[in-house]
C-alpha cells in the first residue's frame, strides 16, 4: 500500500489536492493511505517551498499548484 | 472543486491547437470590448434617473466604467503574467539566489520576487526554504517585499487607471524600497531574532523535483487557470474598492481632499502609512481608490505612501510570518519598510 502525503497549511488548493488523490485512488481501485501535513516545520523539512506538495512513499513528486490528473495516476500506479 | 479537476484532466494532447487558436481570438475579443468601454458605460449611466453631472451621476459613471475596465485589465494582465511566470518557480529562484552572496543579491532577489509565482499562503515554507539553503536573511526579505509590492496586477492597474508616468514611478520606488530594505535588514544582523526552531532547522539537501517540460499550450493553460483563480478571488475586492472610489469621486469636495491629503499637510504622509498598514485589501482593491484620490487633488507622495503601505505591509501576512519570525524581528521589518515608504512619500510631496 502506498502512503501519500499532501503538504499544505490548509489553503483551498491543498484541500483540493488531497481530494484529487483520494478520488484517483478510488477510481483506480488502489488502497492508499493519505496523510495531510499542515505544520509549517514539517512542510519545510520535506523540502516543499510552494504548496501544495505531494510525496509518494516519502519521495517528493510535486510542489506548487494542483497536480496534473494524469501524472497523479502515474505516481499512484508506479 | 470536482468540476475544476475534471476540467484539467480533459484537455491533454491533441487539443493544443485549440489554445494556439483560442488565445489570439480571445485577445481580439478583449480588444474590441475594451474599445467599447466608454460608450457602453455612458449608456448604462444614462439609464439611471439622475442628472449625469450630479454627485450621484458622477459616482455611478465612475462605477460602471471602472468595474468592467478593471476586470478586463486584470484578465489580460493576469493571463500574461501567468504565462511568463510559468518559466519561474521558487525552487529555481532559490537555486539562483543561493549562489549569490555579493551585494547585488538584493536587486536580483527583488527582481525574482516579482517574477516568481508564490502565494502568501506558502510564504512560511518558502521563507524557511530560502533561509535553510543559506540565502542571507536580508536577501530573503528583498524577495518577500518585492513580490506583493511591485506585483504585475498592481502595476498593470496603475498603468491602465492612473497612467504610465505614475506606474513607472511606483515601479522604480517600489523596487528600490524592496532592495534597500532587504539590504538594511541584512546589515542589522537579525538572524538571532528568528524563532528558535527555524535557527536550529537544517533541512539539508531538499527534494529535487524532476524538471517539468511544458509546451507552449501548457503555459497558456496555466495563464488561463491563473485568470480563473485570481479573478475568482479578487473580484469582490475590486467591486468594493471601486465603490469607495466612486463615492470619493462623486461626493468628497475637492477643498477637503486638498486639506487632508494635499501636499501642504506634512503629517498626511505618516498618517497615510498608519491608515494603510492595517487595511487588508490588495492592489486590485486599492488602485481604484488611488485613482479617485489623485483625481480629487490628493498629493502624489501621500497617495503613493498610502498605496505602498496597503499593498506591501499587511497585518494578516505578518501574522503568518509570526510562525518564523519573533515579534521583535517583525517590528524591525515593519519599521524599515515604513521608513522607505515615508521617504518616498515626502520626496514626492517636496518635488511636486
């Protein structure tokens, strides 16, 4: 099972990103643990400078703006 | 939200030509609409049962002309900026600045502050990202001041509503303040006034994101998304700002304006800063007010000071930065930037 972390202080786009991850996992029938990281320190420690950031299994794959849906599917199935 | 995500998922691949054709077409429509602003707004005003030259008539005319004008200008500016900014990112900017320790790190940071896309909601991770990569505190401040201060939205609106002369003055002085304030803050050796956890933080080598290859259509799409996002957020500020501007334009007597914001009243400059700092709006909301103030004879220096303090120093942003800066550092930051704004205000009131 993959662990996806969504980094963001709680802005609208961060919530939208989290929802995108959940929707994509449902659609692909994957079991994914989604964790939302809102603490500024943890966000910075992960190397995210523009939020929302997305990490899959500890590896940062995206930062800044909503992720592209097709790429998101790719990260989840990789 | 769900519709938005679907929107983005759909047009991949073959639809690029839609963008190459659609954007110029939208540009032509934009141009035609913009040309019709005066006749249409005068026609709308004439529908109201008030005399055109009465207070109310003047206020209505101001409102129905400015609202569509500002929204059209914003659409154009935000789109172009969105496309241009797609070549920049906070990660690239950090890489550029991290290597620069010499004096012109400051103007460089101010320039990149204007070009790099970032929203105030991520200013804390961005601040930490910069500082932990070894970018000096002062250079980081230059970046953070320039972003909102000389944002393209504000400049574009100033150009459209007030004229290119004042837009240029604003650009030059806003940029200078960002550069000098960063330089002064850097010289003060304020690192010890960061919050403790920030000083101890050592993020080490940070996540390297794979470089994204964007086609021109991708960049145009980014521009269009920016328009939807930013206009969706600021239109209400625009309407409120123009309403206030319209009231000033229609009702405030010129003599009173000259007394309060005229060049003679020296205290008007600090007063403008004191009023401006806690005001929370953005460039799109404040520039219609600036337009009305200048039209009524307010002194340029006072008006510039008001505009700069509203845009560059905002209380909510300070509250966000409280997570990484101690109150003491925030106070010094506000003081240094205010000095720059005051100097600009006095200079222009004396010169003109």
